[in-house]
DNA sequence: CGAGTTCTTGACAGTGATCAAGCGACGTGG
DNA sequence: CCACGTCGCTTGATCACTGTCAAGAACTCG
């Protein structure tokens, strides 16, 4: 579980990465793009179940996910765990560490993964040189703040089925943005992890899946989920708009 | 409610502001400090109940709170409201707007307030010039992300009394950092607003206050709260550490 | 001083948690 | 390739915390 992960020396450039539009700013000419490649020091592989970083670990780098799927989670002193997010290809992970120079959550790979290691010092240096990169980093952080605002709404105001509907819609939307199906999902996380993210117990998550399935809104078979009636899901998530 | 707020032309400098250490980076020499004064364009007064900015409004500036107390909140399509934070003197408000150039929440003054208007363009320009300022802004955003992670833990895993204990401890700690009492609070928000922040109904908040009061942990009289037994509060918030 | 807002408290209801049992999928090793 | 063990998932029964509804008290502010 805790073993050090393989550090790879392959130096691969953002400039010819097909995920560039997801994790890097757009609008660079090819010359500047070369310089921008310096944000990525190395790549690193993380096996399923392994930590990308852990709570209390020193913060040095942000990570751009190239392949794979992560969860971030925090635990309270008495051992209760809260999943704070699920991250997929093209997303940036590690922002929690900036404020104190130590990570305040665990990042765990839910499937074998590869990340680009971006030393934060490089990011800050290049941000001073390239306003586009500076702006991009600000937007990445602001986006995370806004996402968490939305989660607070989920956790504070929504009922179990609304939360799950919102979760599925968000997931499918992000997967679709990556060229995957708008209707079919293979979940990378357990019912318990979904429940932790949504402030529910795994049984409640399971029951909500079953209910949606009975109502013909989705088809569920373990980790496989097919969305049959996305409008019905949106209606559950957001009743008023549809009344 | 929505009327435009008074824009004041008084140009006041960070360099001789007693809140500088709360909202600005430390370690500047006096010459650089002069330049840093350029982040603040003007000040603005906001009356109790008025909006500092509203959901959907164009984002141009961050605001540093000089005096007063704010809440930020979002509403779902069907009108449910979620308070996403309470902000006090020295704190920065408006980070939600960076990602899309539009604000995604409402910021409402809970008492008459004055803020420093910091055009974001100024902040970005000066951040490129002053690494200390750049680092500071990154930390401010990261701190907000980490704070929201903590709220997710509250909302997802804690029970009503744990949430209220955490809320009171957090509030008193922030007030103490501003030179106010460690034991006495005058709440600026209603039970309903506290409840919204904590994912509870106002009656539940009221009952938790009453329970703490009966147990001799706090003394409550409407908005006035005195913490008699902070250790008991910490124990409620975080049971395991004390067993 | 009075109207309206905020807060408290009680009674009851409902959503989701808890406890429990069994099923199904998957991976490993014989 | 099959048997078996483990882990994850489903489903049922019951319980408890918090929500809802209601009424009245206390406070605030014009």
C-alpha cells in the first residue's frame, strides 16, 4: 500500500499531449509551448490502491492525471472518512497542499494511473513569465472552490436520490467531455466511496441505484451503469426547473 | 436590497493598514510595499443586508474585508439556499468568480461593512512582479479549498451537535486571531443561516444551543454566546481524541 | 409602543442509518 | 478449469436523528 511508487525518467512534453486542452491553457504559440513543457518534470505511475500522496506529506508538486482515476479523502481524528473528490484524466490534483506546504488529504488511485509531476516552483516561475498560464492556474483553483460549493449544496440540502442523480450526471458529463459515452459508465469506485462522497451510507446508495433501476431510469449491473432516461435524472436532481 | 452601493474615492494604502498581516503577504520591504498598495483600487461600503456581489454578476475584483461580516450563499434552481461561508475582517471574498469571469454566489453583508476593492487584473499583474504576492494568492485559494474540505467532512459525517461545536470553535478561533475574546461571541447570523451552513434546520440549531446550555458548556442569550467549557466543545467535535 | 422577525420548545413524522443475512462477482491457488 | 474465499452489493427489518408543523415567547427596530 505505502510502498514508494515508480518514478519514471521519461520526459514527455505537454506540447504533444492529447490531454493538453484539459490541463493546460490554450492560446500558446509553438515557441512558448516549448517553454511550457518545463512545468512537467517527470511522470509517475501509481498502481490501483496506492497513494499518490498522503495527508501530512510535504507538498512539492501538483499532479496532472494522464490516465487513471483517483479519489481524495480526509479522515477525522476518530477515523471517519470523507471522500472529497474523484479525479480523472486531465484534472489537477494536489491543490490542498499549497496553503501549508503539506498535503491535507490522501490521494488514492482507484485504477492503475499515470500522472505528470509538476513541481509547484516550476509552475510559479512560469506563471510569472506567462500570464496565460497564471490565469489558467487561478481558474483551476477557482473551479475547485466552485465545485466544492456545489458539493456543499448537495450535502446540505439534497436528499439521497437527488445526490445520486447529481453525482451520475456530473460523472457522465465529465466522461463525455473526454470522448466517452454519454450514457454508459463503468464506475471506478465502490458504493461505499460514492456514499462517503455524497454523505450517505453504502446501503442508501445501493437502494437509490435499485430505485432508479426499477423506475427504468438507469440500468445497473454492479459497476456498470447505463443511463436510459437522462431527463428523468435531471428532473430528480433539479425538480423545480421541470415543474 | 439591490441598489448600487456607495463607491468611495478614498484611496487608502495597505502599507499602513492594521489588517495587512491578515490579507496581505508578509516580508515586504517598505519600497515594495508602496507598489503593493496598487492592488487596492478603492474602498466600498456595504450596508447590512446589501449584496457585495451577486450570482451571475461579472467578476472583476476580489474584496478584502476591512470591517463587517459577510455570508456567501448559493441557491438551487428550486430555491433551496446553501450558505457556503461566513467571512470576517481580513478575509478575501470573491474567489468563486475567477473561473468563469462571473460570480457564482451571492455575498451579503450581515452587518455594515467596508471592503477594499482589489481589481483582479491588478492582482495578477503585481503577482507576476512580486513572487511573495503570487505565493500569497495561491495560499489564499488553497486555504479556501482546504476549508471547504473540512465543511464536507462536517456535512457528510458529523451529527448536529458535532457540527455546531465545530462551528463555534472555528468562529471563536478566528475572532481570537483578530484580538477579540476567546470565550465571548456575538453572532452576526441567524439560527437559520447557521443551519444552512451546517446542513441543519434552524430548530435543530436552536435545540443544540439549548442542549449545550443545559449542560453548562455555553451560555446563550439570543445572539450572545459565551463559551464556558471549551474542552467539552472540543470533545463533542472530536470525540476520539479525548477517549 | 407595536409590528415583524427571530428564537425556543413540543409533538410527531420521515428519511436515512444501523443491523443482519444472503447473494454474486472476481481472483487465486490447487 | 474448478473450488473456494473474499469483497462488494443487495435487500429486509428496525431504529434514531433530524425535519416538519405549530404555537408562543422574546427581541428588534421603526
